[in-house]
């Protein structure tokens, strides 16, 4: 019996970036006991537009959107097991980390942070794997 | 595929219902020759190789759940997407695109997780 593979989407359509921008990925996939999310950027949940700002602002908006997507699929930030943070400049690590701590105050997930080139002038992108349900 | 290169990695590892695939690059699956080229030409080879690895393990491109698509320069994002759509037209996996330096001057590398 093969494991079910199911696309997950945010309840708020404005945050369905891959569909709205016709990009060839899904917001997330639930497969077996795990949920795999695509890399997420800072997007305004009211307009669906990119919400650029400081690393602190973009981190807060991105993790807030990640929480919405996970909760739309019956999971939560507390169920995240691995998270990867892509930053435009590692000099900003502490600015990301301070906000990150607000979202994961206790028993935070395993995490890797890298400095990489990002699209469209965004400063941060975050992807994760979480336990389903 | 990359067996002769001395890279200390397996093509993929099955663990439970998941298959974790090593980064796939544009290597000729018959001769092992490096097929360095454009993002477009490399991406076609990479997808064919990824398909071979997945099918050898009893799964398929349609069963991918997550892909980390690596390109050598962010400016090639749309070039990657054009090829990507041809191989994953419906219900594509979750994905993050990382712009990084790739081994042996390759321009594309896909690292993937699938369900069996």
C-alpha cells in the first residue's frame, strides 16, 4: 500500500504564492507522517504582495505565514522538526535569530542557516519539514 | 551514475516510506561523462537521471515530495522553471531554489525526497 501524497495549501488564498505566480511547485506536500513545505518569503496576507523590509520584519512575516500554512494542514510550528533559513547576508544572523526565538520559545527545531542569493530583493527565505497532525 | 567519481555518497537511501536522493547533476548515465552545458541542457539530463534513480527504487517523479533545486546563479531561475514544468506538470513537489556553487562547475543540481 503506497503512502498517500497530498498537496497542502494555505486557507488564505493570498498566501498561495506558487499558484498566484504560476510557479512550478506546491506550497507543501503531506506524505506519510511528514509535511514538506516549499521555501517561503515575506508576503502580505491581505494583498498577496511581497512585503519587503528589515530582516526582522521579513522573518516575522514569513514565520507567521508558515504558521498559517502548517495550521491550514492540521500541523503547527510546534511540530516542525527541521527548518532551513536562507539569509541574503549572514551579518544579519542575529536580527533573524531574535525574531525566530519569539516563534520557537521552547524546544526549537533543528535548523541550518545559510547566506545565499535570493530572488526579487528579498532578505530571507525559510523552508521546513514538520510532523503532520 | 557517479560511481566512478569517488564521491562518498550513495545515489539514494530508502528509509521507511521515504527515499532520500543525493544531489543529482548532469552526468551521462551510460558513460559517466560530465555533460556540462547550459542550465536548460543540464536540467534535462538531471531530470532524466533523477527519474532513473527514482524508478530504480520503485518510485517516480510524480511521488516526489520535496526538491531542493540548486542553480549556480539566481539569474537563471526562469530557465530552470521552464524545464522543471516539463517534467513536473501536475501537482509538483514542495521546492526551494538555492543559488550556490555546485561541484565540477555544474550549473544545476537537484536534491530530492520522494515517497515510495
